[in-house]
C-alpha cells in the first residue's frame, strides 16, 4: 500500500472513530481507532499515529479505563518526543492528569 493510501485510509478511520465518539458509541469508535492504529503500525507509518493513540486514550478514559488510557498517553508522549510535537504531548499529559484525579 502506498504511503498516500495509508494516510487516506487512516484519516477515514480516524473520522469514523470521531463520528461514533460524538454519537456516544464508544465501542464502535474504539474499534475504528484500533483499525487506524493497526493500519499505521503495519506500514511503519508515524502519520497521525500520535493523534490516533490520543483519541484511543480519550475513548478509554471516557469508558473508565484509566490505566489503559494512561498507557496509550505514554505512547503519544513517546511519539511526540520523536517528532517534536509539544502540543500533542501536552494534550496527552492533560489526559493522564485527568485520569489520576478522577480515581
């Protein structure tokens, strides 16, 4: 699969995940973002990978899975350290803090 095809597929899956999140179907949203992550990892692509893990962390947090959410946020932080994306990193840190305060 070409890198453009991977990016296009990932964006579509991400959009579907966000749509189902807004509709309140967190299970289906999680399925789509998991597919996005799997697609990106299978192609060794960092494209939108941090955003995908961040959305997955948000979905897990919304489902009360704080430990899993924090694990995914740590993945975001690791990706951000590689790509110098401090904005995304700060959003991941905020989710971690929110998970810790909502215990």
